[in-house]
C-alpha cells in the first residue's frame, strides 16, 4: 500500500474514531474524503484561514487528537506528503487551541 493510500486509511480512521469516541459524525469530512481522498481533503482543511466546524466541534469535545492537524503532527511519516508551510500551519492551529504537540 502506498503512503498516499495509508494516509487515506488514516483519515478514514479518524473519521470513524470521531464518530465512536467523540460521538461526532463528520458528514462533510466524510463526503470530502470520498470525493477528494485524504491528502487533498487534509490540505483544504489545513490551509483554510479558520478552523473547520469539525475542528471546532472536536475541540469542544476535548478531542483535538482526532483532527486532521493532529494526525499530521503526531505522525512524522505523513510529513513528506505536505509542504513545510502546511505542517507549520497545522502545528500553529493546534498550539493555539492548547494541544500538546510534544506528547509524541
């Protein structure tokens, strides 16, 4: 399985975990995954000027570990799929919301 396919699976996994752990059904995120796949979906969300509604909902449920940003930052294996500016943007957003990016 290619790194891109592994990332697609990891993105689907955070959708499923958000649904089961946080009781949050990210319908729009799931639609984006189905139409654009993982990398494009992640890039759209990370590069947006403001956090998505899903990010905000997960923050409110104390589940930032289930965000796209955390998926990227918590596992350096994905870094080669993204620009340095995107990695920095994800890290910055997580820091702003109090996520411990040094825990891994």
